[in-house]
């Protein structure tokens, strides 16, 4: 069971203090300590991504996971408070609406002098209450988005722990020289996990296809509303106002579909990365088991063949490393140049198409540099494995 870190426990340790936010609900902001309570889902998500990219193993017993679970509890509590406040505001609104109807009827009946000002006051009160409800719903919406984000973080940590634990078992077997003995059990476990990941990828492919179709339908509707609104430019009537409302809702519908499609793509990306790690572990395991089997056979000819194969693989890995490193350096230089451009006097405080394109280039360079670093680490692991096996083979040949 995941441990939860209560704010009361964390506050004296991490220098937290309360902050009032919309609807009077308490939030938390963190001090400058390295270990701190991250109150925002975006902060927790970024912290998780940084740790995974750095090779840190995360699991359900760790602090990051506990912070995610605790923040989920806090956000759900906050949403319950918001729901209660909205219910109270709706009761006030219902009473005001009844008073408004009575005053409105009196105004229609000719009592405008007495009831007119009172009706205006009631309408202003209703407007104020509805604005408060809108503010609370906005807060609830953001909390709900954060909950979804944190639930994905939680699932990502659990899946990453499962993958990393299995890879560690493979590494332990290789380090202890038990690859041949444990090969069958480990290959079975790797194959089962890979099959589950492939199925998950395929399910999300179907979901993304359906979402793209939904997006096209919304885009067609949005185009019609834009044309209708353009025809009514300059008109100020109720129908135009309602049309504008439908147009805004359609834009939000498009954003929601695009966000969901992005989340599906994120899952597919994570699955692809996990599959790559597991396949690499499978390859290491099978290669080591094969070499150990050849050594156990005592066949010098077969051992010589394996030596030549390993030498060729080492050459290929060395060439690939040089190519990836050159690419890595190029992306690093691109990122530095783009940052320098964005901080130039003409662009530093500007929001334009040019700065948007430069920032996209920066994001691409930084991401590709990160990916190149991961590829280089993988290639170095391959070289280390091949060197280890080569040493074993040559030691066997010298006996």
C-alpha cells in the first residue's frame, strides 16, 4: 500500500506555508529546500520525468510516489469543498431567481419606478453569484486536470518499476554468470511483459484513430460556426451572442480532443521506450547465454567464431557511438544558439510567430539531445557487455 505524506508532517520538514486560493481553499507552496512538497501536479510530473530521464528508479515505496498519492488526496478533498460551495451558491441563486421573476412581472405590469431599481440589484446579485460559480468551476476543472495528470504519473511509476525490476534481474544474472541457468525463466517473463506492452500500444492506436475522426468532425462544425459568426460581424443581438458562445464551446471541444490525443500519444511513446529497454535486455540475455553455452561446450572453433562476431559488434557499436555523439553535439550547439537568439533585445519580451518557431526549435534540440544521451548510454552498455563476453571467451581459449 502506498504511503501518504500528510501536509502537517511535511510542513516543518520542508518549510511549507498555507496560501489562500480561489474559493477560499488552502493550497501549499514550497520553500527552497531540495526535498519539498510539490503542490502542483505539473511540478510533480516534471520531477518524475526528470528522475526517469536521469535513470533514477521510481517505485510505489518511494517519496515521489507518496507525494503523488498525497497530492491526489488533497485535490479530491479540494474538489469536494468546491462542490459544497457551488451547491450553496446555487441555493442563493435559486432564491434570487425567484425574486427576479416576481420583480420582472411587476415591471411588466407597470410598476417600473418601484421594482425597476430592485430588479437591477437582484440581477447584479445573480450575476455576482454566477461569476463566483464560474470561478469555482474553473478551479475544479484545473484540479480535475491535475488529478488526471497525477493518475497518469502514478501509473507511469508503477509500470516503470515493473520494467526496471525485470531488467535488474537480467543484469544480476549476467553479472553473476547465471545467464544460461536463468535464461528460460527470464525470457518468459520478458516475453510476457513485452506482449502486454504491445497489446497496450495496439489498443491506443485504435483510440487515436477514433479521436482523429472526432477531431475532424469538430473541425467541420467549428468551420461552420466561424463562417456564421463572420457573416454577423458588427451585429450586437442575442442570437449573435449565443452564436459566439457556441463558437467558444467548439474551440474548447477541439482543445479537449487534441489534449486527449496527445495523452494517448504520450502513452504510446512511453510504451515504445519500455519495449526498447526490454528488447535490449532480452538481446543481452540471449547473447550472454549463447556465449556461455559455447564456452561450456569447449569447442575452440565455435569460440573463435564468437570472438570474431563480438569484435565486429564492437566495431559497429564504436562507429554508431561516434555518429550519435556528433548528432548530440549538433543538437547541443543548436540549443545554445537558439537560446541566445531568444534572449536578444529584439525577441526577449516578444511573442510572435518568429519566437514561437524559435522556441519550437529549442524544444526539439533539447529533446533530441536528451534522446541522444540515452542512445549513447545504451550503446556503451552494449560495448561493456561485448567486452565482458570477449574477455570470458579469450580466457577460455587460453586454458
